[in-house]
């Protein structure tokens, strides 16, 4: 039984902490710290009600490294699970280095003043983590996270090489609001308004945001329009699948979402450049995030499924020529809400965060240094993920994707 310290108390953290409490044989003691302690207390209360387990709560500004170091020294956890925002990745990694404790997150570091999703800041910690004899696991959510594990599962069991890979992320849920994001609005809007980038013949090719669209029939959802965009796992996948010729990421958006986002963008509300308002400096996107519905408030009303997966084409392992496989998970918003009080976007991130943590705490995934999901054995992770509510299905397609 291990002691774990979770940072952040949003939707993803709520799911992860509930699922940790449901696996008390691995997560013997759960400590939860965030900027707003009342949010930690609300999660602890729900966990107690649903599972009978106690969660200890604390207030912390995770960007204050000395305060983080003090908290880690006080609790002495085996692992720090960072479910705050990408801006806090580096200070939390610094605190883990100083205290010699393992680290896990679900999103790569992003500077506040630049919408740049890149791993190099965190990869630069590799040697220091290695020397300290500790492990960091990066991106243990769904995408990034499970999508990379899906790709590596195909590479282990079906394909000798992966020539072409498409990640398809469909949220078919309807929350009944005119415009809302299903996870942190600031991070979500920064992501979708950034230029699209995909991997092609050894380099990233940049194209305008939302410039490429296709329609795909998603099982459990129906036909939906998906747009090509940049997503951080393309960087690690292109590194760890060196033969990859083309890698792309697609996300579905409804017409209403696009319409609202276009207007907000046109009037400057999605900008991350500070402006002066009544003598005070504000960042338009942060102000917008403050007035939008809180993602955690959408759980109760969201109906429908998510369907996230990977389509990969390459040379079959059994020597039968080029083959194409589709591996995916379908998750119900209603079932996710019933189990943890959160909708499926938080669920599909929080469960893999718990499973990644379990892999580290049980020693099934281990190493000294900074690691991406692609570097680990996909089998024990996907086995546990299925048992914990997110099973996968895999099928062979009769041809490579034609979009
Ligand atoms: P939320 O905004 O709901 O929650 C973030 C939490 O972090 C809040 O409780 C917030 O505190 C806390 N926080 C923010 N700044 C600090 C700080 N300086 N110190 C301590 N706590 C802080 O986000 P989500 O739960 O939706 O997402 C959590 C993470 O998961 C994000 O990094 C997101 O990018 C990632 N994610 C990853 C996905 C994947 O598939 N890999 C998918 C979806 C999300 P407060 O309550 O005070 O604001």
C-alpha cells in the first residue's frame, strides 16, 4: 500500500481520486492539495460517501516550489500526481527533484504567455531525474496517454511498423449549453485556436487552425465532423515510432461550438495577450474562462458517448503485407457521472491517470528519468484500464484512411 499526493482539484482530479479510493489495495493513503482547499474538501466528501475512504486535504500554490517541497516532506508520498494545469508541471517537477519523489502528469508543460505544447522543457529534466533515481511519467491521460499506449499496443501485437497513424477524438456528448468546454476552458481554447500541425515525412507541417475537416462515422455516436489540429502526443509518437511517415490528430466539434468560437476569436476574447481594463491588466482568454460554465458543472446534464481511438497502417507482424487497424474506447457520459460524479471527458483522463499511477506504484512500469507512455509495456496498462471502466476494442479495416 502506497501513499500518494495529488495536486489540483478539478474534474480530472475528482475522477482520479475517486478511482484511487476504489483501489485502496494500491493507494493506501490519498492526500489531495490544490489552490482552493474547499474544492479538495468537496472531492474528499464525495469520495467518503461513495467509497468510505478518507482523503486528507491541503491548500497549496503549486507554483511556489518551497511550499511544494514542504508539503511533500510533510506527507512523504511515494508519488506526486500532477492534475493541476500544464503551467505547474515544471515547478512540481522541481519539487519532486528536491525531495526525491516520483512524478506523473496528464499534459505537457506550456508557458503561460505562449500557446506552445512541447515536451522539450520536460525532457530536459531526464538526466536530473535519472541521477536522483526517480521516475517521471508524462501525459498519462487519454490523449495524450491512452492514444500513445494504443499505438504501441498495435506495434507490439499487430504491426511490425507503423507508416501512417490518425488519432480520432470524438466527444458525442450533449451538455445542453450553447457553448461550454468539457475540460479547463483556458487550456481547451488555447489548444483549438493554435495552428494545426501534423507529422509528414520527417517534419511537422503547419496549417491554419480548423483548416482541414472530414466526416467520420463514430460507433456509439454517429457521423461527426472532425478537424485536424495539433496535439502533443504527435511529438512523442514521431520520436518513438521513428518509421512514422504521417501522423495526424482529429477532434470533433459541432457547428454551434465552431460558430461561438469564431465569434469569440473575431472579437479578441480568445487572446492570451494582456490588455488594460479599468487600470487593471487582464488576459481576455482568462476572463472568458471565468464566465463560461465550469466543466465540472456539466456532468449532470451531459448525455451521450465519447469515442477516442487510433487508426494505424503498416506492415503486419505476421508477414501478411500492409494492414490497417482501428483501436478505440467508447465511454458513456451518464455511466461516468453515475460512478464518480463527473462527465466522460474528465473520466477518460482521470482513470488513465490513476492507472498510470498504479503502474508506477506496483513497479509494473519503472525507470530512472523522464518517460513518455510510448516507452512502457502497453499490456499491463491496457489490462487494468479495461478493468477500471475503459475497455478497448480493436478491429481490422479493409483499407488505410482516405481522409
Ligand atoms: P480544472 O481547471 O478543472 O482543474 C485544475 C485544478 O488545478 C483546479 O482545481 C485549480 O485550482 C488547480 N490549480 C490551478 N493552478 C494551481 C496552482 N498554481 N496550484 C495549485 N493548484 C492549481 O482542469 P481539469 O481537471 O479539466 O484538467 C486537469 C489537467 O488535465 C489539465 O492539465 C488538463 O490539461 C489535463 N487534461 C488532460 C487530458 C488528457 O487526455 N491527457 C484531457 C483533459 C485534461 P482552482 O480550483 O483554484 O482553479
